[in-house]
């Protein structure tokens, strides 16, 4: 009996329970990313114009969604400047008088408008543009503003259904242009393409500048999505966030845009 007691005590003393931190680390370990299909390489037969990514369609919110094309980055101040120069003199002069100004209700002043830097920083996203002017730019190039459904579908990685544009992990200033600290609020937009694109090939769907989505002419207020360089609230960066509303004529240093287009069918491209 004594021998058995000695053996039993030796066995029990050799077992050490795992540290509680091991369980805690396992519990807090981030979930693996849900992978979406890689972006399709651009070729001569691409159904999208250069500088656009093909977004596959699917069923979203119980509605079928056709594939479409979306700009890989936000429209830059350099691209908008070239557009203004191509307008008739009277239209170009009228537009230039408005660019670089913000609405009185906007919290960020005109010093953050990128139009004034068109000569020095042409790759910054254009901002301080009213939604109708954004729509006119897109139409001039044979495109349009994306609908809110299209924007959300592209941001969530289509069938991947990401929580944030480009992934499931909580966004940080390391991978998008958002404030790094309290004293960094109202920083400024950065050059488009400064951060790694999503698996769909899209840059800055979260952060940098909010982006206008299509709005009917009858609506007095229109939405922008994606968050911007002054966005602290994590929930505003989620793909499910409904967006911020602005008056139709509003000009904000926080808001820019990108264009969308229908994917061409057959050999013809629009």
C-alpha cells in the first residue's frame, strides 16, 4: 500500500496545470481572414477601362447584382485638374471658383482642400467637391458614381463578406489613413495608393477621404461612405455602416469620390 501511495503522489506532483494566460491568448487569437478571389489581371480583353477593377456580381440583400467596374483609387486632384482644363472656358472658370472651398457647416476648413496643391501633390484625392460635380466628372469619362449597394459589395470583398473594407481585423493607422492619436485629428489626405490594396485591387476604400455614392436629383441629402483621414470611430469604417449624410450642395474636405461603370460585354468596351 505504501508503494502505491508513493507512485500516486509522484504522478500527481508531476502534472502542472497550464497557465491561465495560455487559455486567454487562445481565446483572443484573431480569426483567420476570409479569403476572396484575387483580382483579375488587366488585359487587352478586360471588360473594364484602364485604372478600374472588375468586381464580380452575386446576390446581395436578396437582390441580384451584376458585375461592374470600379476605379482602383479615388479620383486625384491631378485627374480633376486635367478634367477642368478640358471643359469650356466658362464652365472651367465657374468650377474653379468653387473648388477649394468648404461649406460653412463643415468642421474642417478649406486649408485641407487638395485643389490648392494640384501643382505640388497631384496624387492626393480631390475633395471639397459637391456630389453633382463628382457625377459630372464621372459622366465626362463615360462612367458614373457607384450605387451604395455596389460600393458596399466591393468594400466587403463581394462573397468574402469582410467586416471592414479589405479584411476582418480592426482597422489601424498602419494600413489606412486614419488618425494615429488624438493630436493627429484633422491630419490630411495622403497620395492614393499609399497603402496595400484589397484583394479586389482597390485602394483606400476605408480612410483617406469619404466617397460619394449615387444620389437621385430629388434627394436633398446624399451619402458618403468609407471614412476618412479624420475618422476616429471604428464603426464608421465598417462595410455595414450606412454612411454620413451631407446636403446635396455640400463641399467637405473629408469627402472625395471614385467612379464606377458597367462591365463591357463581348469585345466592345464603353
